[in-house]
C-alpha cells in the first residue's frame, strides 16, 4: 500500500486526501496542534485518513511513527502546516523544499529581505517589536501610507493601512501581543511600504524546481474607512496575455529565490509603475476557492495539480499541457454586507440563480447565523462565482449583485441586534 502525509489538511487542502485516492495513495494526517483552529474545523475530513498524529516537540518520535508507513511524500494542507511539512520531509528524505529557507515561506519580513538579498524588486520593510521602534520603522519605510501587519499570520488578519504616525501607533498598540488567526502571539509586527498599483492573486505549482503558473486573478478591493479593505471582484485573466507575462516572469524569480522545488504556491503581487512587486506569498494552495469553477473554465484545478505534482510527474505534465490558458471568463464577487443581526431569510437568491453567468455561491451565512457589516476581507459574507464566455455578461451580473446589496438590507433579511435597534432609534 502507498502512503502520503498531509500536515493540517484544512481549507483547500482538505480535498487533497480524496484526490490522492485516485492514485492509490492512502493518507495519514498530522496536526500541528491538538486543537484545530476555529475557522478550520468545518473543513477537516477525519474520515479521509487512515491514522492521525498530533505533533509535539519530539519530532523524532513523530518521524519514527510515520516511518512505519514509509510515506512517499509530505504535503502542507494549509498555512499552519508549511514549516512542519518542511521539517518532516527533510528528516524523512521525501521530496520537499528543505528547511534552509523555511522562514521565507512563512515570515513576511524574511520574504522581503530574501528578495532584496537576491536583487529582486520588493517592498521596503522594517520590524517593530515595541512601541519605541515605531519612529525608526517609519524612517526606514520613508513614505506614506505605511502598512502594519503581523509577520506570521494569514489573509487580512491584523492588517492596517496607516496615513500618519498616530495611526501607526494605534495599530501597533492594538496588534502587539494579540493572539492572531494562526493561533500565534504577535510578538513582532511588520511595517511595510504601501505598494500602489493593480493587485493580482497567483497560483502556481512546482516540480523539480520548475514552476508553472496556472491561475492569475486581477483583484479589486475596496477600502473601508477606519478599517482595512474588502474583497470586491476577482477576474481570471488570460495566461497568454501581455498582462500576464511580466507577472509570470516575476513569480518564477520569487519562487527560485525562496527555494521552491516542489508543491503549490499562492502569491499576492502588486503591479506598480516600477513593475511587479511581492506583497506576500505562501507555500500552499489558495484558500476559499470553488474548485469546480476552475475545472469548468480551465479543465483542471489547484487540487488536481497539487496531487499530481507529488504523486505522478507524468500525469502532472499531461495535465499542464491540457490547461486551458485562454480567458474563459470567471469572476469571484465578494459579498459586502451592511447590516448587523441574525439572518432570518436569504433575499434575491432565486433571482441570482437564473442570472446568465451565475455558477455558484459559497460560504454564505446560514439562517440563524449572526452577521455584522463587512469591514475587512475576513468579514465578506459569501462569495459568488460567475462563469460565461462573454466578459460583458459577467460584468453585468456583478453590477446587478452590487445593486441588490444596496437595496434595503441587501441579500440578507436580518433580525436587528439590540445595538442596531438602539442606534436606529
């Protein structure tokens, strides 16, 4: 029997074990902690695994236990599993990326410094360990606005866009010492140059040090006064276009610099007046994605490619040859909510379902769930996938969605919270 290990098989990585069954591979699950983070619990599929282990400080005991299965490879399922997967694959001699540059795959400070070291364009950064270091950090960045964020969290957790030093101090006071969404204490913050331009989300997969970009999304986000930004609209772009070419070339440079030999990558890249520059990246698949939409428009999805790159190189390269690189139009719309309360009814769903480009809605709040106004990426209440041959059709449906959100309470009828009722009075 053939075995593989997945470390923290949550989020998109929760689909890997089932995909690997297609190659006759049985999966073992390793958890980086006994308690699964709250936002990962629902995605975990314990029935997909023959056995489960929880990592401790004693990695030798863990590798001895895993050695009984003689795993072919070890994959990080999500962000929290990246560093342990690097350690285990190196200790057990399975294909992997090693530990020498592991810090560059998780820590945002090390990401930027590695690119500077390799002569690759990157944002100016500075570290803040305590309030007394704020002024020095601002001098290093040398320009406004400044972005403040944890060095080792994920998504939009703890990100602040600051336009003056008082806002920087407020962000530092709020974030230092806070338990972030990765379950880690923010003992260090990153001050980062604000990169102005067009943002892109990029998915790639690597095998034997060769990198393959298979998705690029033009990402539009809306700023929220007094908060961060919210997801507005992501549009899949043509991989053969002039728009994509410099992004792909830059991503290859970055992945080489970060020592990526095998596995998935997810990068956020800003195309500035001076060319592409990395915002941050992760050695794992992108979270919150509807895989069936990509199967529809590209013929393969991230999980297909990730599993194949480890399990069968011939199948992997065959998949890459079949990827539809033309611009089959797909958009992802982040739902923006403006009310607080308990959801008692979903509005407009029947009308939405018959829109010409509607494909699927994911992660919308269920009846009875509590919602609050969308003030950041983590509070987008659902995502709508639009797929059509004509981009004018998907854009028209995007405008329809925003119009309906602006009417009354948008897509959700809610029972107002006591605070909202009091404010209305």
